[in-house]
C-alpha cells in the first residue's frame, strides 16, 4: 500500500535564474497488478547551468523514472518539475514534444539511429522536426557536428557500416543538432568497450566546458566518480554526493 503524499503549501520559487532543472517534492506512483507502487519519493533536486551530474543506482531503483520526469516523457503524480523555465506538468503532449526537441538532446545506450538513413540524415532529423534552421544551414550544421565528433568522412554511410563507438558519436552529434541547453545521456557507454567509453566521456567533458549541462545515467562507478555531482537513487529516494 502506498502512503498518502505529504502536502506542503509553500513551494520554492521556480523562476530563479540560476536553476536550469528543478524538481520539488516529486512523487511518482504507478498502478500495478500487485497494487500501487511508488517509484519516486519526495524528490527535491536542483541542477545549475554547466553542471555535469551523474545518476547512479541499481536496476529498478528509479533512475529511468527520474529521467522521464525531467524529459517530460512521463508526468509526476505530484510535485513540481521545471526545466529551462518550462513547467512540464502544465504542458500537453504536442507542446512537450516541441519543447523537448528544442531544449534537450537525448543520447540512448542503444543509439536509436535510423538504419535506412545516412549518418548525415540522422543528424538532420531533429532540425527538420523543429524547423529551426533553413535547409542549407541545417546541412552545414549537421556536417559541422559530424566533424566535431570525428566522423565527417563517414557522413554518407549508414549506421550498420560503422562501429558501435562511432554510432554513439553520431548519436551525440544528433543530440546537439538544435543546440540544446541540456544533454540527457541514458547509459551512453553501457554497450561500449572501456577505451571507447573513455573517448565518449571526454566528449561530454568538452561539451560541459562549452557550457552544456549534462545529466548522465550510468552503472559505471568509475565514470560517476569523475563528475562534479552524483545523485544516487535507492528505492525511489535520492541522496547526493560530490564527485
């Protein structure tokens, strides 16, 4: 049985200019055949622009649920989620989709590249969806992003023609397509060997130096120890540690 969610009538200010991601007293409950299940319990966190934050925890601890709150893929049962000035619980699915495309780049463990498209066209997809750039400008930007991750010479290839590490670099380029303030990386090195994982981590470090904010979900404790902050999730509750 899930206990009643506490109510606090004094939420914090959500317009603070220093806060890029703010969760305040967030709870998330799911209905299951066995009864209600509380996936997140009274989560209050704040992430500032330019931070590199790792999220760690065992499978089922609530990492994916937390990321879904921040990306707007799922809604909190109660509490406030404000990301880059947007109150996510107040937005409908169409608004969320457009906002996500412009404000956030998401990198998945399984890459999620479209196999029938070239690497260049995969990077172009977010720009086409948001219609943020003119076509010629989009293509120039996509090529520049592939250049930044060292894959310009492979632009016309399809994903199956390059290695897993190279596919992940394409996924990073695609996540940067609309110049988002926030990068969400969900187990980005989980399917890569240690040398390739190190190169991906170094790319993230350079993005942070450029002013991007990165939230990285990882099982790799070695990588987690190298970031400025670590959020550890245990049974839906968050504790915080320095890097």
